[in-house]
């Protein structure tokens, strides 16, 4: 039988895994700078935790896990015609659909240990029984950040700042769209369809896929009248700036208390944004509905500007989610970054730096037993100093070993043959430039320190990789400035003799 994996899942090669780690590290670094703490929850949740939290369509996409043992022994003949009733009797657990509902369960279960407001982040896989297609998988990672225990709209603004900081760090130009579920409730009220709010929001949420005519057709199928649909159309066609849309909408919804509450919340958020410099574009999108039923206030969606792709980040305010688990009146707001879609966007735009792919920085060649015995302690010294090192395991022709290093993007190869050993030297070849230099073994650690400087610089204060060069000092060492926190710093000082050696090898920039 030919080996295979389930549709909608993927294996990841070392290069792909390194690139994904680059994304996770960038997102995690931003979360930390905003003061969030990490948690993890099980891949399995009780179905009672998951069902009814995502709407009817979401419940259909849950992966249910068959009970162990004779799972079908409890089935009765009358259960068989109903797949839903049958599945509930043979399945008590399911794979998590997202990270938000398990987080709400976590908050209630551990409320005695949590200090509110609780700022948490979580980076773990989720599963959905969806139809696989471009940018949509059955197993994928979410990177969630939430604040619970505070109704302040400042939290929404902080999440928008986090979105901006993450995508600046990754180099992706994005548009952040915002709406409010209370505004959608007001629209449904204006249509005379408050009892069909879920149908209205689900239809509106599909407008980019099926167009306005498709939305109208779907609403008609739900039993909504032509007159009500005609009321909705001018709202979805509103144009102008976000402020102009809010002003026009406030006139349309002036008789809806819930709708005006949503408009007021959006206006407060827009007021906060006047004091915040965001690089990304922010716009009010009245067609944005977010299909998940637990959202109650502001809702967000982020799309890449330069790639045809669905949303790569989404989230919103949820006021009642913990109440379902027995802890009422705890408001929360959060967003989720879709790491897999972000990966696809970065791959299409060629945004991954070389440092996100290389694991080994230095490779020692293998020219025989005597030469390997000479290399082993040198490699150990480099590893101890923090350099990633490997020794080629077999004695092969040098060209074959160079080919191996090139294919694995290893920038430096250390050669130690009889000539080098007799003089207590090593030859170091820069595979990017082709240059080769002989160094005494006592300089191996200086070489290692220089190699570490070629890695993408990190800010010593906030660990950000988003740094810019500000020239060089009189010793030829680059002066840097962190774009995230503003700290000025520089690469490590070296002696004039060391700099002369490294400059010959094009190690220091």
C-alpha cells in the first residue's frame, strides 16, 4: 500500500518547519511585548464543551472521536435515522475547532488561579472537517491572543496594534477590517428580521464569495421578504471613508438601540486610533460578519494586500462565552492569526529571510579518522559558544561534502587536513563568496563569534528582529536601531586584528 496522509493535512520538511518557526517566533515575540502569558489546552475536548458554540454550520465541521471499546452498544434502532443523535451516543469527545472556546472553558475551570484581567496567548493546532482547498486545511495552527475580564474598548485597540506589529515584523502589507455585531443586530432589526439574525449574518459574511445577488438569494431562501432585503442593500453599498460610513449608518439605525450602541463602540475605537500610528490600512466593512455565533461586539478580519487569499487573522469581542460554562459577566476579546495562511502568503511573496531556513552555521569536513579527531574538540568549542555545528559523518571527496553543505545552506565549511593539523591551523571556506582563509586554532572562537553576528540581529531589549542599520563605528562594527522599541545597540566589539581577519572573509557586514 502506498503511504499517504489524510486529505487536508501536511508533512513539513526541515526547511518548511524552520520557516514556520520563524513565523511563530515573530508572533510570539509581539505577544510578549504586549504583556501576554502563554497557556496550552488539550487537543481533545468534551463534545459538550464544543457543541453549540460555533453555530449550526460550525458544529457540522467538528471532528468527533469514537468512544473506545464497543462504542455502538448504546445505539437504539430509533437512533439510526438521525446521524446527529447517533454520533452523540457513540462520541463523547472531539478535536478542538478553535482555541477560543477551550480558552473560555479554561478560564472557568481555573478561575480561582487566574488574576483578571487575564492576558493570554496560545499557539496550537486546531482541526475542522472542512473541504480542503487553497489556503484551507483540516489541520492547521492558530496563534491566539485574548484579554478576558475587562470590557474596556482599549483592549480592542491594543489587539489592532498587535496585528500591525506582527505584520510589520513579517513584512506583509495588510488591510485590517472592523465591524460590530451590535451593528449587524441593528441592521437585522431595521429589516424586521431580528429573529433571523444568524441567517442574516451568515449570508452577509459570504458576500465576497457569492456577491450581493448571492446574498439576496440566500436571504430569500431563509424566508426574508423582498422588502427587508431592499432595506439591507443600501447599507452594504455604503461608500466613503470609515468616518463617513459611521455617520451615514447612525442616521439609518437611529431607531435601533442595539445598533446605536455598536456605532458608539466603533466611534470610541476610531477615537483611540487617532492617537495610534498604524502602518496597516484600517477600514470599516459593514459586510464583515464573522460566522462564529459567540461574538457580541467588535469583530476583526485581516487580509493580505498583495495575494489572493482569505482572511489571515480574525477575531472579536465575546461577552457571554464563559457564561455558558457557569461564569457569567466575564467579557473577553481576542484575535487569531492563521499561521498556515500566513506561511502561504510569505512563500508567494518571497518574504522568508535566509536565516529562517539555515540550521547549521558551520560544517567541518571529514578527511579521515585523524582529521576528525582534530575537528571534534574544535566543533565542541564552537557549539559551547552558541554556534550551530556539524561534522560530515563519512569520509568522502571534498566536492561531495561541499555539495552537501550548499544544499543545506550551510554558509561556512572548516577544512582540517594534514597541512592544517601540522601547523595547528584550520582553513575556513565561505561558500557564499568562495573565499577561503587560514586561521590558527586559537582564533576559532573569534570566528564563531563573528559567525553569530551574521545571523539576523535581535534587539537586546525586546528580542525584535525588526532592526535598521545606522552606520558603523570607528572600529567598523554596525550600529543598529530597533524599530519596535527604539533601542540603539551595536554588534560586539572586536580587536583590530580580528576585524582584519573577518573582513577578509566577508564575515562582518
